[in-house]
C-alpha cells in the first residue's frame, strides 16, 4: 500500500553531463526525508522519450521517501548502444557526488520498456539493485528468432510526448520491436551480443525485479531467460507475470507494491 501524500520539492533541468555542445539534464524529486535514492529511467525504445514522461511515477516514489533522479540520455539513431547506458551510469555517479542527502549505499535503478533494459544494464555493471518493467533483455535472441519471419517496421505514431502508461499497450508487435532493437544498435548486428543483457550476467550483478504482462509487447521469454542467467551465477531475481497485454507503466497499479517491497527489502529500508 502506498503511503499518504507528502511534500516533494522538484528541481528540473539540472545539467549532470556535458558532451561537446550537448547538455544532458535530469530532474530531482526531493522528499522531506530520503531513505534512499532511485535513478528512474524513461522508456521510448532508446530512440525517443523524455524525463518529463515519468513525472507521475517519480512523484509516487518520492512520496515513499526516495530521492528520485530522472535523467535524459542520448537517443538513437544519433547515438547508439552503449551511449544511453553510459549516460545512466553517469547520472548515478552525479547523484553520488551531489549535495543531496541520502544514504549512498541505498540506491536503485528503475525503468520501463527501454528504461527497464537500461535499469538491468546498470545492475549488471554496478551491482546495484534494479526494477525492470517490460524491459527488452534478449535483443540478439529476438532478432535471430525473427530473421526471415518478420520485417522491421517503424512506428506509425509519434509516442515521444505520450504518457508512458499509454504506449505499446496493444500486445505483441514483433515488426516494431525488431525495428526498435535494430535502431538501438544503429543497424550494426555485430553490436547485438554486447547489447544483450541475458548473455552478460555476472556474480557481481545487483538483484533484479522484473515485471511483464503475459501477452504484451515484450515477450515474457526475456524476463525468464534473464532470471535463469542470474540464477546460474547466484544472483537473486524475481519475475512477476501479470495477466493481459499492458506494457510498462500501463500496469503501474498492479506492479508498484511488489516492486517497492523488493527495493525496500534488498536495500534494507525499514
């Protein structure tokens, strides 16, 4: 159960990283008292989206006494894998060095869709826990499985400004998913292995909580395969499968409590 409404101060558009002439910015949601921190990563297929799309979830997490940092990151096709992953890690490093008050040992990553992928990526690299809602995790496997069967197709609508809870809610769309994955690697299939999280679990990975709907845009194969990969190296994970075809923040009401309980337990937040 979520707690009652608390006061949260929101500071927007803080520059956390400069790349040439490009300034990458993040928003900070600061509650009266922070028990830990969440780096909240927006979705958008690695090619669109913005930190503003996750304002509702960021506010909910801040209300649970988390300092929430919501970064923008570089997008494909201008910047392909691993640019977005690097930016997310740099946002975490910025948070750790920032003057904001929170226990530096209690930080987690959280994201939906492409943000869920980046959340797991961060867990593999940093050993921090992560929550992934509908994260695509077996990129190479999906492309190889659909070779010769599915033609990549660009989206018919611009989802860039659509609320996260309204994107990709109609169930499987393998043509679009194939297009999204190939766009993340700039069409360079030699990058697929490096971009595939299920192939890179290590014993120092952070624990992961993964949520998927049974008939949604991202196949449940990804979460289940990631869970086995983590189990094989002795790392805890949870897979929560929901009925229906909701994707990412489309199932927020059903997924938020379990996700919070996981984070609070693994971070030892009481």
